[in-house]
C-alpha cells in the first residue's frame, strides 16, 4: 500500500468506518465511504482497468491516492485528473484552543442536535455513513455564535493510531481564525486519547495550509490523487 493517508484505509480495515475492500489476485482496493481509495499490494493493468471502471461509473466518488508512477501513468493515459495532496504531522506544540476564540464565540461539543444543524459540505456526513457511528467512534467541536454552529472541526477518519481532522466555517464567519480554534480543540482531544492528529489538504488550499501551521502541524509529504476529469 502507498504510505500516505493511511488513516482512511486503516479505519475501514479495522471496522471503525464504512468502506469496501475489493480483492484482486495479489492486491486489493480499500475504498473509504467518503470516496478516498488506496491500493494495497500489487495490481495488474487489468485490475487498474477495473478500478477505472468504478471511477468512471460515477455512482460513488472514487479518488485514488497513489505514489506509484506506473499507476499515475496508467490513469493519465485514460484522461483522468491528477492533483497533489499534502499531508501534515503534528509538531507536538498546540496552542490553547480557548486563546484562539474571538470575543462572542464559544465552544460546544458535537451532539445529535448540533450535527443536524450543520450546514456545509465538510461535516461528519462527508466521511461517516451514520451519525450514531460517528458519535460512538468520532468526536467533533463547534464554534458557536448566538447559539448557532458557525465553524467546526471533527475526526473525519479514525484508526487505532491516528485521527484525521476535517473543518469548515460558514462564509459569513470566515477570516476570524475560527477553524483553527475548532481544529485545535479537536487535536487536543486526539492527543489526549494517545493518538496522532493528522491533517491533509489539496495543494492549492492556502487557507487550510495556514490553519494547519497555526495549530502546530508541519508538512510531511505529498502524493498524487487521481479522479475523473
């Protein structure tokens, strides 16, 4: 398996989050509920073709993470889109989450009611197929304003050793550092659990990169992500 973004395939293998494990002759595809997919072991050109057909079918998002030049070349020749994704590790230096909150804002832990009021694309529903599963295995924190969640961070992927952080902020409350506050609160929880918080984002997402740096993440590596053009 490519050695990047492993919290997603590990979460599926460990039965924590939902996904598919598609077996091949000498390898497999681990396809997380959110659409992120990793190749484990060796796969033939014929099997790469099967992965392409799943991608092209379009009934469910499939974004393939890979560091393998032969795999990248195969999908490039089929006209697929190739982007870069950056991965971060935490330095161990975490600011006090409360110190990042502007006046008038407060923290609240995600519960069923708050989750039902989240209005955005990057919410627990992005990577968890069921709210109850998320509340059992995951964790999230919201920044509240006038009783409403306006920014949040949560464990988008959970394995026995790592937890990946996803964030979103409502447009009317952006550029106030709220995502950093919520993410710091989530990272604090992950560290207290004895696990490593991890962060990843598209190479062009400058805002996410700044947020990661603000709360102690440092860039570790990158990889190619392949999807339909």
